[in-house]
């Protein structure tokens, strides 16, 4: 049930100033408003001069840290933060966890839960593990925040950060093709928005029920104006813009090729694709004579399957290079989390392919007698 915003912020203020505060995070923005900082975090620290409340704000380019004394100094600093039009507040104390989300109408949706027990390191001035998306981000309240999911999200965001330039274009238009339950879609949005860019995101999934579910999550997170979803196929879904960044994470089999083909036709500046299962080339290898002396690579089913995975993604990388992209093939996340941990990380340069690159690709496909699905889609 919505509650008056002033009452909700008064409750947050009381929790920030009361003994027992563990941490607090403010992020997002209210409809029609832009805070002067993209994010703020508060936590208690112990310095040589005594206990302080550390406030870290980020303007999208760099963080700014200040330590204020409990009492009037802290109260004045918190009043400044509470006056900012943040879309979400997340507050943890020794006795409670309170989540406040500001709705489009300007009311407050408040979720109260039991306390999250802080680890001793959180109460010191020692540097904790630096997550690109804070584990206390409101996103984890909605999608769940177990350690494995946080690690996968952090690994994905680090790959994304390594792909994009330091200075992001604004607006930055993003599409996630085959987004599924969209938790990486939302993670990308929250990370990019925190870097100061005006971000527009569309998630595409063939299932209408996923569109409905993901739209509801966007409403809960207060970002439905920036993050929207459409139901449709990767090949045919209509977008309201031409994307700068294309994501295709664990799209099954040739769905990855469909996503890469659309990205190339859009001339997207950046493409991140994490392939899932590989059946197309594997099926072709069953029906062609293995070139000498590589018979052992395809004689046994498990080896043929694994070789097909490598050959498929090698040919995908080659085709992207032939179409003006610089490609890095990297590990997405540790294989203990998922065996499908490869990531094709691509940046458009527009460079024409060299004769050597063309010959290498042609000889590879001719030697193995295969035709990649992506080649058919791009022809």
C-alpha cells in the first residue's frame, strides 16, 4: 500500500541517524527529476578520530567520500541527501531492513524486513570487495541476491565495462535480445545509469508472459520509463530505436546467430554475446568427411560436440571481423558457475576485412565442409 513520501523519508532519516545503522544506499531517480548525483551510500566507520558516518556519492564520473560526525553534522548531510529526487532508498540497521521505492505518482512503496547481519569487516575502514553493482542495490531485493547470482552479474558487468569507452554516449540505447527473466538486462541498466549516461533499454523475448513479468519488475524498480520490454522473435521484434549496444546472453543455438546478424545490420557499436548450446555445426559435422588428420576430433561424440562448440564460435568471430568488428573471445564467468561461459565481446571499427582474413575464413569452412548459420543470415 502506498504511503505519503514525506512520512517515508522521515522514517529513513530516523534510521540514518539512530544508533545501529549498518548501511544505506540511495539510487535511481524519480519520474521527471534527475538527482545531482547518481548514487549515494552511507555506512558507519571507525577512524582514529572516533566513529564517523561515511557518505560516498557518485556523480557518474568519480566517487566523492566524506566522513561526518554523528549528530548535527550528520543530520545536515542526510537532509541534503533526502532532498535529492532519488527513486529508491535501501536502509539496513541492526534491527531492520527498510526498502523505499518512489512511484510514478510520487508516493512511497515501503518494504520492511528483518535485519541483515553485518560482517565485522563492514564496520571497519578496510576496503571491502568492490562490486560494480552494490549487493545492496534495490535490484537484488526484486530478483533475489544469492552469492552465485551476484558473482554472475558482477562478471557480466566487468565484461561490459571492458567493452565500452570511459566516456559513454548519452543517450545510450541498449537492446537485450532473448532477455528471458531480464536480471542481466536490469543490471546493465542500473550500472550504466550509475555512470551518468541517459540510458534507454529494450528487452526482447518471444514469450508474452516474460514481457508482462519483466515490465512489472521495471515498475517495482522505478525505471519503467527507461527500461521496456517487447514480445517477439529476435529476428522480427520491432524496436523504438536503433541500438548502440546489443546484448545476447545465453540465447540458444542459432538464436545467438540471429542476434549477431541483427547487430551487424544495425551496425551496433558494441555487441556482447554469450552463446549457449551449439547444435547447428555439430549436426553438419556428422554428415561430412573429417579432413585428414583430424579424425580423432570427431570420431567420439563428446569430442565432436566440444570441437563443434569451438568451431562455431571461431566462425562467428571470423564473420564479425569480416563485417567490420574487432572481436575478443573471453571467459564470461568461472566454469564452476556454468560450462557455457564464453563471451564474444565485439566493438565496431568499420574496418574493411583484409584478404588474409577472408582467405582464412574461407579455407576453414571449406576444409570442414560447414556453412555457419550466421553466414546464411548475413548473405
